[in-house]
């Protein structure tokens, strides 16, 4: 069986559970502040009343604090909105190394990286790299244990030729068990995002000369 996951047609959906908590209240609003000020006036010492200048200063300080708090809240809302927009359009992925469901990537800095996941142990695994025309440029044995395995190709063909950066290269994984039965699984591509196209119905991330759907991204990897 050939594990071959097309970049453009297969989507992957993950479910993330979230919990919400209620933050304890640590501030007062305008009405409550005015009530406190009135109480202060009503309960002040008649023989030592609050100084008018001090009272006005308290009012000015509060007005300044409330304005700053409102501006801070507005900036926070704007930041959240921009962050949500960039995430939904894929702009936040520019320059980031991602892992996404797919099988086609591009040579970047003399390297093309994938991973493949086996649902169960295999007796033999053959990894084949194809060029844009479907020609085999490299072939090797792969790891056979169930689970995820990384596979990095340096762009050197089986005949020893060093290929230049660019182009599209597709990985195929053929895995069979001891009885000759196919072992199922899927592949992912690992590459740096160089472009974002959100002009269509679905945002597309460019990874060199290849591309993946935004919804197929599984993870963002730390830059080495």
C-alpha cells in the first residue's frame, strides 16, 4: 500500500477542549467611585473637612486612571482582533516552520523534510521521492515501527546528483506487514512558510514551490 496524502485535497481537523474561568473582580466602576466620594463627604470630620484642592485632585486622578483603563481595554481588543485576523488568514505563519498533512514539498536550503505515521508495525517500508513529472529521484528503506517517523532528504538523487533548491518533490511510503498486508498511515510535510494566499475560499500557505492548505497545519515548529 502506498501512503500518499495529497496536499490540496485532504483536510485534518483537531478538537481542542477549553475551559473558562471567572476572574475575580479587582476594580470599581464610575458609579461606585462617585458613591465612595459622596460617602467620604458625608462622613468627613466637621472640624477637619477635606481640603477642596485635595478633593479635586482625587477627581482628576480618577478621571485620568479611568481614561487610561479604557484606552488599555480598547488596545487589547484591537490586538485580539488583529491576532484573530492574522491567524484566520494564515499571515502569522509567514517565516514559521510548520508541519502539515500532505506529501509534496520543495527543496529549501538543500533540504526537504517529511514525516510518515504508521498505524501498526510493518515488516518493510520503502520511501520513494518523486519529482514534478512523477519520476523517481531517490529511494530508501524506512523505519518500520508503528508511530511517527521523520524523513529528511538532502536533494541528492540515487545516482549522486545534487539537485538545486526549488521544484516540487513528493514522498511515497510503501509499508507492508509480515503477511504482505498493507499497513495504513499518513504523511506530513515540514517546511518554512514563504507565502500566504487568502484570495480563494481557503487560505493556502506557500512552502517554496509547493503549498498546503492552512486547515491542514498540525503544528508550528521552533526554529533550529
